């Protein structure tokens, strides 16, 4: 019987969870084999990739190792949204595929057709990853997600109580989220960092705790202050996951805040500069080695990463992302040429214990508004020290500080404490006005002039 061209190669199943102790040479050899098969498949069965490679004079037979990846052109991400059918193998029955939808929090939605065998493999990947971090097949996993991302029906194993996942609409009020979690008593809670913070705030308001052994943030990075609140409110071990709907899980946080270890047996991660050349800090490209229905080769995720130094930690052969700087909308190049990132701004705010919550908003090329929710230890002196530290770091900027009791949170969008002009434009496309985000004019301390 002829093997289906979109099937998962058996060696993916055979190596699940088995590569952590391999040598680096053995892991790279595996990547090379899988990359060759993927590129050959894409050229043979995907009209989009065949045309893209032909236009650039690419012979797939010349792509032999992961070192050859930079010679391949980067696909246009908009092409996936505008004509996803052009990526599919001609003659494939659309009715045999299931759609995976990305969130619309960036203002764009991508529907990615997937074969059932791919979805089963991705489920197995997650199960192995969870097991390695202490989640057992019979444990309950609570996930707070957008309605469009909640599965319409349970898998067969879940009907028998295995790999059980329960879902709640991200738009539910905080009181409903807490009540649902108390009834469910999950071993693991997963959600955006901003949603986890929302639940923490409700628990703090009622001076109560909600014991959940493990909490994973799967779309936004847990920073120091929020991680501490989560550990206190849930008595939990908190971890970051770097993932997307298109790629599945890309990397897991190494305990001790030592970076994010890439799952490089099933995908290849690159950091490239604006010219597409490999670098230590740059835009992330992801090649998913197991996805064939819609191949993702050098797929731009829109984030900026920085490799750890050294690239691998300990005896584990998988490379480590030292810093995840977030979306490309979370990095600003100032007129002076200095670079401001969400990670750097958060690093400064995290030093001031009197700030309960903040949002840092770009108003023009050099002007910013810092909206601050005061904590118990808040003081004017602390705010002046914060502004002074920012001016010392970036110099040619203007900062207004506004104290407020509440920061606006779009109901169906991930909260970001760092809003660049690009991010403001995305929010406007979602129907959220700039005035709604900015609120009233700055009225607090810390009004500064550019140097």
C-alpha cells in the first residue's frame, strides 16, 4: 500500500522525548535528514514553494544540511493568509483536513489546514513534554483561551479521562475564572500571562489562594514580579512556554530563568538580521520538520530572539534562546539609533516595588506615556528614580507618567505592558482607538524633556 505523502515519518514517533541526552553531532544529523525530506516534499507537492524556489533558482537537491537553510528564501507571511490553498498539494480533499486558527490578537487571523495525523502527532509531542515536567496522563489541565481556539469536541482519549483538558472563554469575568478553577481543581493551568495576572488580582482582592501545582504561560512572557505573584497566589511552579498555533511548542523555559530550550529535534530555529543573515540577536524564523500539509520552512513568527552564550547549556544538545524580546512590534529604534525593547523596559520597571502594574506607550518617535498602578510602597521619589534611569539608558526621549487605578485591557487581546506605534496600529485595526489606550492626558510626576 502506498504511503500517504502527508504522513508523519515513523522516526518522528520513535525519537519522541529521546534526544535530550544525544550528542550534538547525532542531533544535527537527525535535523539534516529531516530537513532534506521536508524541502524535497515541499518542492514536489506545494505549488507555492515550488514557484518560490524556482523564482530564486533553488535546486532542492542542494539543500543537504541545516547550514544550507540561509540560502532558501523566506516565504511571505501574508501569502499564508491570502491564499493558503496555494500551499496545499493539488488534488487533496479539503474535507479531510481540520483547520487550526491562530489568535486574532495581532489583528490578523491565519487558518492553517492540518491532517488528522499531524494533529495526533502534535498532541503526542505535548503529552511527552508535559510528562517530562510532571504532568501525568490522568491529570486535569485547565486552559483559558479565545473561543475560536477552543476545540469543538474532545478526543477519544479525553472521553476516557486521559489527557483531559477543560477550557474557559478568555472573556469570562475574573470571578467566574476563579470559581471555575476552584470547581475543576486542575493540576496544571495554562493561559496568557495577562490572564494569569487577572486571576491573581482577583485572589489578592479576596485575600485568598487557589492551590494549583503548575502554571504555564503559553503566549506572553512571565516576568519576575508576576512570576512571584503567581507562585504565591497558586502555590505553584511557574514556567514560560514559547509556542504558536502554527508551529506548536517551540521552546520550554529552563528552570532558574536560564533561557528557553528549543525543541530542535522537531523544528529548526534561526535568528536573522534585516538582510536575512544569521546573527546572535534577530528575527526568528522557524522550520517545522514534521508539518507537511502546509509546509512551514523559514516561517517568520514575528518575534525577536537572542541566542544564549554558549548556545547549548550542560550536556543537552538542544540550543537555548537566552532572551525572547517579543514581537517585532515590541522593539523600537529611536531617532538616535538606540534600540528600546519590551524586555529592557520591563527590566527597569521590575526594580521598583511600589509599582503594582504598568503600561509603557509610545506616542510619537521620541515621546512616551507611562501609565502606573501604584502599589503599597509607591512614592513620588521612586517614580522620579525610574524616569531618571530611563533617561540615562535612552537619553533622547520624553516621558510622561500618569497614575491610574486601572489599565485598559482589551477583552480578546493579550495584555502588553509595552505598546509601540506599530502595536497601536494593530490595535486600531481591531477597532480599539488610540484614545481608549492612552486614556486621559498625563497628569502625574516625571514630566521630562528630551536631552
